[in-house]
């Protein structure tokens, strides 16, 4: 017999919901320890449901790219970074040229 997560996922979600309702009922009945146990069980069943939903060994991260796709993506990113660096260097050169000028040359005489 194999473990089928399709069957157990709704069961885990249902148990989590039932324990949330149990926690609410226990809280209304002024039984804090009982409510705490239900909250802990609801959280545990919810975590279990999320693990069942994502499958064994899978995480929430993106799937890794295949080698050719990854190389192409890296190449595109490098091109964009080079363009940004080139533009930044041009702006820096312009600012340096502007600062190297004499203060009189930078100002325009309004009466001129």
C-alpha cells in the first residue's frame, strides 16, 4: 500500500479546521489549556497539509533552470549590467569634467 498525498491533503486540512473550531469552543468555555492544545494541533495539521501539497523533497523556491536556459539568462543579465555600468561611468565622467571647470566658467553671467 502506498501513501497517497492526494487523499491525505484534504484530511489534514479538515483536521486543522476542526481543531481551530475546537480551540474557539474551548476558549469560549474558558479552558485555556484545552484551547492551546487545539491551536497546537491545528498548526501541526496545517504544516502537514502544506508539506503534502508541495510533495516530498520540494520547497517553495522556483524550479531550477536547465543549463542552456540558465546560461542565456545569465548572459542577458550580464549585458544589462554592462550597459548600466557604462551609463554610470559616463555620468561620473561628466560630473568630474563639470567639477574640474573653474567656478567662473560654470556660472553664466546673467548681465552678459
